């Protein structure tokens, strides 16, 4: 309804219309209606490019959203140039060490990891981690996310001894931030347990898996996927 009101009030090509299109597209994406979401995202991008120019942060946001949708539909080759363009816009707009740049770096690194270009992904993840540590401090949940992502990449390159302390640090941050029974803590427990399992430390892994299970059962119920 908000979309229809703004289209009637401002016309089809107003930035407020783009904002509502993007919000609706995100909802459709969240409900797995990706084919419906994509044209809305593309229309929002076209409106913002026409309104603000090709190098505006609003355009970077639209590019990133569309790229994430394309990744969700396994169209990685289409997504990559959009993520790179979003990164370049935000670096030019905010500077090389802004938290928004860290988000774009992480998204690009995740795509590179998905296409098995791990050597390209790693320095981007490390740069994103460094930006967020400088921006938020060493014990912020955003830092825990970056640590976890880098640790998973190190696992993929069989550098388990390097990955383990990063996972333990991410776990400690989220326990301190959210408490011992938060779903994010369960995720870190499970990741650490999988690493311990891969290094044949099964007796250490089991209690972590049991604790993660108990947290998720309490958080989501016994029948949650």
C-alpha cells in the first residue's frame, strides 16, 4: 500500500518509490519468492541510478541487494560485477576503512569462496576484519562474524590450527555479548565442534554439539529445522 501511495503521489521514478520497491523485494526474498523479488530490485536500481547517478551509496545498496539475490539463485557470475561495483562506490564515497566497505568486502569474499577462489577471498576477509576491529573494537558481535567467516575459509584451505583460535574468539565475543544461550552462540559452538571433529578430538566436540542442540531447542522448539 505504501508503494502504491508513493507511486500515485510522486510518480513511478521517485527515490521513495525505489525505497518501497526494495523493501517489498526484501520481504519477497525472505519468503523465497525470488523470481518476484528480482524485477522489483532491478526497478529500484534503475530509479536510483537515474535519481542520484551511477556512483551514489544508494546505488551501491541496490547493487548489493540484487547481487545477494543473484547469489541465492546460484547466478554467481552475474552477481560478482555488481558486488565489485558496490564496493568501488562505497570506497569512493566513505573511504577505505568504513564499516560499509567491510560489508562489501565480506560479501565479495563470500562469493569468491563459493567459486573456490580462496586465495582471492582471504585478504578481503582479513581487511574486513581489520576495519571492523578498528571501527567497533575487538569484542563487538560484528567482529565475531568476521572472525567466524575467516575461520571457515581457513578450514576450507585445511589450516585448522589457524582457524581454531578465531572460532574460539568469536564464541567468546558472542557469549559476552548475548549470553550463553543465544542462537548465535549455538552456531559458534557447532562450528567449533565441527573443527574439533575434523582434528579427531571427538571427546571435546561432543559436549559442544550437545550444548548447541540444547540452545536451539530452547530457542526454536524441538521441531525446528
